[in-house]
């Protein structure tokens, strides 16, 4: 009986951390630019720590639920997975 360790099915190759990080940069740039463009005028005059407190959650959610899945999908289709 074959075990999981002796299975002949190879695990899908993942991109290196460096290439994945480099692929995320354009998405992060577009996302932070859009956030700053949209909210910048509303937050004019706010202290920097308050602006950061508003921008960081938006950036994190945008990266986790938008940019990262998109980049993963694009890299997987490029690899032919």
C-alpha cells in the first residue's frame, strides 16, 4: 500500500519568495496610490499616526483579499499549474 511520502505525485512548484515579492510590488504600489489619492484630501491636516491608522487596515485587507490572490493566480497560470 503506497504512503503519502512514497507517492509519485509531485507537489506543485511554488515561486521563490524573491520572485513572489517582486511580483507584489506593482499591486502594492497601485493599491497604496489609490488609497492615498482617494483619502488624502479627506485626511489633510491629520497627524501622521492617524492617517497611518486609517491607511494600514485598508492596505492590509486590499493586499490579503485582492492583490495577493491575483498575483498567486497569475503566477500559477504562468507556471502552467
